[in-house]
C-alpha cells in the first residue's frame, strides 16, 4: 500500500541511474546494520569507505580533488531520499553532512595543498570530517561564539569548546568556527581545519540523545591547540560570510531529509490502518481516520512540490536563504505533525520501541532544532519581509 504521489518531474535518466546506485547502497550496506549501529551509538567507519568507492561522497566536488564533479543538488537529494527510505536518518546526517555542509566549504576555499591533504581522502572515505559551530553558550547566534584562535608565529593557538557536533567522535579533521579577532564581532570569525589527533584536542561522547542513537554526536574541547596557519580555510575574518553563503543548502538538506522520512512514516501508518481491524472494520474505515489520512497525504504532496522547486533552485545555484528557511521550518514542523499522527493511528503499538513509527517519533524531534530552530527560520523570513525598502 502506497500513498497517492504526484509524478516528480525534476529528475532525468542520469538521476534515475544514480538512484539505483544509492538504493543498492542503502539496502545492502546500511539497512542490515542499523540496529547494531544504534546499539554502538555510531556507524562503522568502513561505511564511509564503501560510500566513497561508490561515488557517494563529494558528489559535487571537483573531480581533480577526488570528487564526482557533478554540481547538481538533485544527486545529493537522491542519496538522502534513498537512505531515508530504509529508515537510516542517522546515516543520512553523516553522509549528507559531508556532501551538503562540509564539502562545499572545502571545495570552495581549500588551497591545492589542503585539497590533496584533506578533501581527496574525505571523498574517498579514508577520512571522516565534522564541522564545529555550536558552543555551550552559542547556538544559532554564531557571532557570539567564544572559541578563540590567537596567532602565534606560524600557528594559531585555539582555546574553547564546541557541543552537539555531528560525527564528532569519528572525525579525523574538523572545520572549526573560531574567533581570530574577538573585538571585531562577526568580522573576526574564521574557519580552521583542525586535525583531531593534535595535542590539546579532546572530545567526549557520543552524547546520549532521546533519538538518533546511531548518529555520533560529541563535545569538542580545545586547550592550547596549536594549529598551523596553513590550515586557515579561506581568508581570515571571512568565516561568517562563508557560513552564511552555504547555510541555505544545509537547511534545504534538512528539509529534504524530513520530506523523505515523513513519506516513509506515512506509508507505514497507511499500511497499518488498512490491515488492522477494530470493532469489525479496518482502522482506515473510520471516517475520522480517513480524514486524518487525507489531510496528511495532501499536506505531504503540497510540501513535496515546494521542496522540489527548492531542489531545482539549489541545482541551479538560485536558492536564497529566505526560501531555504521557509522550506526548513515548514517541512520539519510538518514532519513532526505526520509522525505524531502516525503514532496515534497505531494506537498502543505506536508507543512500542520495536515499531518503526515509535523510533521515527523520537528521531524526528531534532529536525526543528538543528540547522537553526523553527523560530530562527521565522526570524530570517520576518526580517526580510519587514526591512525598509531601498530608496
């Protein structure tokens, strides 16, 4: 039993061939291991090497730097959708976290030496990366970060801490957001490539979350960590502008993930309602439940249409931060609504941990928080709507 689905017209034959590769990867190399990875609170590092061998890492990265050389976000979206189709949200966050968040910075800003040292091994899955923005005292407000990098000869000396860092325990190299000039506010923010075996760098975790157990999340600590100045990513003091440039794609990536996950959860709930009976009839035959299903199916199709437009905009480099913010908050909130209703349609079974719908319920909750909360997304949109017109 599948939900009513409008034909999606944004993919061509090349995309469909790539989807078969991504689907095979998800079903053969991911789905059988999900329970083990959840118990271990992390995925196996070998997964990254397998993904690299199949060309699933660094899809848009220049082929001279070890990537796929295909600058088309539709391929990124397909990988997300196929991983979500098998319930691998935690894996999605690791792989798409590299493709959609870390790799664009490295491909854009790395020197040739940095690309050889870091980007090529990351695309091959030989190394694992993370990006470290959030701090114990600074979340969405990046201008308030307190981690400093003080110049000292040919090095920076880094002190501070980061928290809620995806891939923080597995990472071999971290793109750290630091203040190289604390007095300059956002104009003093820079990006540094920090190898995790550098003296003074420590980490703790994986952090215990209410959901996404297989998604490695950590706290990072920098205690007089000496980082070569050659590891500066881009120009000093330009970090805030770099981050803002790529946040739209990060937020769309989250929206695509929630879109794919809610479809899966809805189909599971629909199947349950047409196969389980109560009082001599199917759960789906109660008018209230049919109405719930009709409402959710309609909302899902409307949201998918908007997300597909955003995917096309991203593929053509036309996605702006306001549209991405709209997609992120609307789709992640709808995801929560769909999952909540799916649990209700399952009755008591929806509260049992062994059921997919129960796991989806706790796993989905973080989507309205990371990448900028719903409230931050509305603030971004509202500021654009109410700013004074140019005269």
